[in-house]
């Protein structure tokens, strides 16, 4: 089993988190991974997740676990102020993001593929944290987990054109031309810039820098494995001690 912890997020008191990479069970139920958050409270916590649709829709959850296996609804970001409720998103090349303001308290988990990134899913989650949970952007820490890296994330002209239309101010940093004209997109940079635009301080966004496409020993990748690809999970929970 491969698991990863963000050094930046580890600085946030009152947060438990883990990015789960390649494991023996290719499509695990996130409830089976709660023990990875550590402690008795985590092992018995509820889990809220989404029917992920590559959108910018953000849902607020808690206290209490959503019905239907913990699925809160259609969307790509979850926020909560409830301790002891784990939030989870699944990925297999898209960028998993965890954002937290422990003082509010406010927690978000985000699934950001290129479509969700274009739609501003991280910006929507950060705005919801402020509007609905009392978070302040100058206190928010944002950690990104394993995803398709700019080294390997090749896209067609239509994706580059979409970035030019929707994120014109970011396109020079995000859409890169390499390898005899083949276009590559930098999902991490696109979301870092989105966080900065939302008011998150420059030093408060960090990525693990793990590419799912070129690191098969520790990650799953839809681009590399196709429909047989497993799923990875980002899990985060506000610790009961901050309640």
C-alpha cells in the first residue's frame, strides 16, 4: 500500500489527512481506509463522498453522514465544519486537493480534473469555506496529492483552446508545448494560480509532486491503465479536539 502525507497540511493542528495511492484492492470503499487517518475517532468516523461529475459544484455536509452509502450528491468538492466526519474524493489522474482553516474550523476536499479546473472548482470550494463556514483565506492551507503531472499529461488542441477561453490569464503558465508540438497541461499550476487568485498566500499551497502516469509503482492511472485502472482516495477529517 502506498500512502502520502502533505508536509504543509501536517502543520495544521486539528487536521487528519491521507492521500492513498496504489493498494491491493483496486477500488476500495473509502470507509475501509479510515484507519489510515489514525486514532480511535477516525476508525469510527463517518465518510461523506460524491458522485463526481467533473464540475465546479461544491456541497456542504455534516454533522451526520449522508444516506446512500455516504454519497452527498453530484459534485466535485465537499466542505464541512463537523469534526469526526471524513471527506473523501476518488482520483485516477485528476488532482485531489485538501484545504483547511483549522481556526474556523473549515475543511474542503476537491476533485479537480481539467474540466473541473477550468470551471473553477477549487475557487468555488474556497469561496464556500469563507461564505458558509467562516474561513479566512489568509489562514487556509491547501495541499495537492498525486495526479497526472505536466511531464506526462498530454492533451489535444481543444483542451488548450478551452484554457485560452476560460483561463486566459493563466494559459501561458498552465499550457506547455513540448515534444515536437504535443501539448501538456499542468493541473497543479492551474490550481495553484486559482488558489492565489482566491487570496490564499503563496506559501500556503503545496503539491506532493507525484505523477500518476509515470510512477506506476505507487499510483493508479486511467491514462496508463485504461478502464481497468484502480482508484486512489484523498481523505481528510477535522479532529474532534477542535470542536
